[in-house]
C-alpha cells in the first residue's frame, strides 16, 4: 500500500491505497483498539472517516466499548466510581450485598450492557419471587439495578434504563410479627430478677418503649438525653462497614434518612431506665470505648466516647452481638423454666421489638403521623404500608397516648 492513489492524489494521515485490491483503506487506533475503514471510492471513504471522527469526538467510541461490557464488568467499574462516591456508604454496601446475592455470575450478570432489556430484568425478579423473596428484598434489588443502569444511561452505554418500569405489586410484603405481650412481660420479669442479666434491663426497656432502630439505640449518647424535659434526641446510628473498603468495621454515622433525626418525648419508665444505666456505668467504672464518627460516605470525621449503652468491655453494641445476647438470655430463662415446669421464652430478633412498639402504639390510639415521626419514617405512608395490619381505630391526645406504652 502506498500514500498516493493510482491517480497520484496525495492521501491523508491514516489513509492508504491498496493497489493489489484496488481499494482505499483508513486506519486509526482509539482507546487501544484499531479501527479500519475500506471503500473503492476515496470520496466515500472520507465520508466514513468523518463519521468515525465525529463518534470519537462525541465519546461514542468509548461508549461502544462499555456497551459491550457485561453487566458484571460494568458493576465492578460502578463500584469503584459512582457507586461509592455518590451515595451513603450504608446504601452502597447494601447494594453490593444484593447484587452479589442475586445477580453476580447469573445469566443477567453475564449479558452485555447493550443487549439487556426490560424482559431480562423482569425474569430476574420473577425468579426471586419464585424463590420466596419478600417485597422489601425485591425493592432493594430494583434500587440497586436502577442505580447501576442510570449511571450507564448517563455514560451513553445504554439507551434507557431497562429496570425503570419493573413492577411487582402482587407480591406479599410479608407479615411483621410483634412479640406477644405475655412474652414481653416474661422477658422483662426475668431481666429484673436474674443477677447475670440484670444489667441489660435498661437497654431492653428503652428499646421496647421507644421503638427506635437497633443502630439508633446503640448510637445513643448522653448529650442526646434531656432528663429535665423527658426527651431523647435520635440523631445518629451505629453501622457496620467493610474493613477492606473503609478501614474499620464499626462507626457512627447519620440516621437512615433526614426524617430519622427527631426529638421525642419519653415516659417515666425510659427516664428511670436511663438513670439506672448511668448508675451502672459509674459503678462498673467502665468508660465507653471510643467509636469512630463518619460522614455519609464513610470518611472519618471524629470520635465518640459517651455512649449510653456499651458492652461489659466498654465497646459499642451492634446487632449481631445483641442477637447473641438475646439467645443467651432466652436459653437461661428456658433452662430455668424447664426445671420449674414454667413458661418458656420464644426467640426473637431485635427488629421485632420495633414491630412490637408499633403494635402497642396503634393499640394506644396514637395516629399514623405521630407513629411515623417516632419511628423516624420518611412519611406516614411508609408506616401505613409496612404496618397496615397493626392499625388501631382509637384516636386521642398524643402525649397522653405515649404514656400507655409502658414496659418496665
């Protein structure tokens, strides 16, 4: 091939004339990939060149490469860039967990981005439904995929988000089981009397009487407790993080949503339990260990060392440790009950305590807006959707109704 054609015309950079096959060739390297154009007519070849150059200038050549990436490959890129930097660390970690559990390595995960359509996403959700996944799991999975595809849409790697209009309205949201009142009373009476576990009595009293999320209770600090006004401010949450990505496993961050920040009136049972907890901390002479304070993106911004509830060694409580504590309490009470032919405790989860509070709140006549506020939900619609089967019919003054929820 020569740099002039058979008519003696000078060719541009990248253009060649193949005299053997009597054709014109244009070659260019873009992002490590070689592109070749051919034509029997030089004018026609240069029109193709102009289109290629326009695609390069508009970034479409790079986007074609992303278009050919599998969803799993694009997910890895997303994690390193937009996934981690544009949303809360706790949300990002949840998305990672859902993706790895339901998409990574599957037929959908192995598909090229440009070939994924709504029906492929719908197939994934149909399979999840068949496997017994609840509506909350499906919603979180949809949120994860929508975030990934939205980023791909911005990158022009796909034309539109194939997950945008996925629906699964006929899926059961799942029953929220409250702990029976008889079981709550059995637990509280046991904690009052048992020497080994009596120190945990204030913790469970606060959980049952406030209905706060476990992470919010674990992050409660003494400066958020106002004894004179009988108020508690919920403004942070203790979360778990992946040490590989953030350098630590436990830290205190913001609440789940902006509505999660709230100052709520508490009854005398809570005030007494908190006073008892303060005495216990002073008697044991075990100061709370330091816990990192982080921003929404997992960046360390300080330390906290005045936690209300801590383990015996001064470290912060976190959900797996609380679950382990519950199992030890239930086992000891049941061993005692078996020896006396008494009533046994049933195992329960920390989050069931929140459902139990909500049940009592509705039975006490507290209206949906107040319940939503106290739970830290973004709106009463969230509360209504989750706890429809618990709603009571009675309405009355809110502050008076709050005092009907009394576990001590």
